[in-house]
C-alpha cells in the first residue's frame, strides 16, 4: 500500500512553484509569428504560427539539420534544387497535424501556411542563432 506524504506539515519550507512565463511571440517581417523555446549551440527549438498563405520564402539553415512537426492545421512544404543558378521545385507536399518533415544542412526549402492559424514546432541541431537572425 502506498501512503502519500503529508505536505501540509512542511509549512514554510514548502514554496509554491513559480511559473516561468513564456517569451511573447515575435512577428517576423514575412508576417508569421514565432516563439523561441530553447537555444544553445547544440539545439534550438521554436514554434511558428502561420496565417493563410504566409510563407517562409525559400531558404536554408546553413549547417543545421531541421526537424519540423505540424502541431495543427496544414502546411505546404516545398524543397528545391538548383539548376543553372536557378531554384527549381524538387518536391511539394502538404503536411497535416501530427506529421513530421526534415531538412538537411544546406538544403533549400519553403513552408507555406494553408488555412488560418497553422502551428509548427521546429528543432534545429546545431542551433542556428549564431548565423541566422530570423527563422
């Protein structure tokens, strides 16, 4: 039989847990909002809220490997290749809540919100903050 401890007897020694208030969302110049959650040289985690047709534009994350999970809504993912100095769409797919995608280092990709208030979670390793200002 498990007997739970009586924490009320701890008195002043027991302090209520302080809640860490999350960092407020940051508005990106392209229109979507993002919130950094964690960053160090090894890892970076952030979330993005997308409006309908808001786009990241084609970009790469230099040396960082990226994992992205669609938390809610739908996201269009485009991956690109170069040919003759031009970007050519290599693949396109729609991701829905619960699906993951990844982007290799130096691979060019683009994300587009489909519908209002799509939400994505992004994990980068190594962290990008030293080389990139915005996601």
